[in-house]
């Protein structure tokens, strides 16, 4: 059983792909015609105009893939069931931190991809400065700084990747951890939190008082005063990176 067999039952409801991020990923894939999407989940960011095969270890996630999605193989990143150079490109979107051995997973992406590897991930160096972590749930930093490898290490393992910042818009539709940076009350919704692994795995004794403090701070204006610099922005760099090798 994978983590998402336990926490991913409603994933498709709040993790809808953001069109701006999708465009960046499509451009990064270049002219690749065949793509393996590793850690594919419910199919977000899979290009509809290419030949895609999805790889996902969680049966719960595979069951939420919409009709007409690319065919999905239940397998893990560390042991891809394909021969060498089977695809033009390998894609991995916000998944590497869930792999049991990220180096083995990257090696597998390099093995099966003929032309390029595209990885959308997160630089853990930014994590502790995000207001949700800094002011309310610092336990996230303890978890994610351990499971997110450094960007430099990933780029080296990919064989020398280029990193492009992906700023997050204030109306981002994909409900990952920093998506609601300008919509703080959204984090009070248990359905939203359930589909962010960094929050979903936190015990109630951590989350409930943190969310109570957040609701109070939004209500009395403390949150807005503390984050006035963000309120003036339409998009912000929170450390999300598109790596291409």
C-alpha cells in the first residue's frame, strides 16, 4: 500500500492542473512524441497531443483517472517496467518526494528516456519561509526538508539539468502546498488539506490548533498585516522549479 492509497481518495477534487504550469511543462517537453509520466497520479499535466503512458503505484489514484486518460501501469519509479530508451521523454510532476529512493527513480527516468527528462519539483530551501510553515505548521519543514532532496543534488543526478523558476499565481487551480498563498482561509477546509501530503500526514494535535490560530489571525487582520508584501503580488516564487535535462 502506498501513502496515496490512504490519503488520496479525493485527490482529483482539489488537485486540478493549472493551465499556466501545464503550458510550461508542454514547452519543456519540446518535440517529444512519446512520454512516460512517472508518479502520474490522476493524470494532471499529461499532454493530450502526445503518446503518453502513465506510471502510478497507487490503485486509489489510478481509479480516479478520468475516462480517456492515457493508459496507466501500476508500478513504481524505482523499477520502471520498460526497456531502455522506450520513450522520447520522461516526465515527473511533484512526485519525487514520495519515492522511496529518489536517486534510483532518476536513474530509471534516464534509462527509459531517449531525449529528455522533465521534472517539476520543489526546492526545500524555500520551505521554512512560507507563511503557512513559518507561522502555523513548522512541522511541515521537518517532514519535507527530509524528503525533498536538494535541487543541486537532483540536477546533478539528472546529468546536468537546467532549472527554471515556476512562479505560482494567486488563483492557481492546483491545490498543492503553496497554491493558496493569497487565500489563507482555504487551508481551513479539511478536503483541501487531505490532498496536500505535507498537511494530510500531520496529526490532529498539530493541525487543529494551527488552523484555529490561522482563522483567528485572518479574522483580526494579523495575517494580512504580517503578509502585506504578498498581498501586493499577482504571482510569487515559492521555490517550485522545472528541471530539464
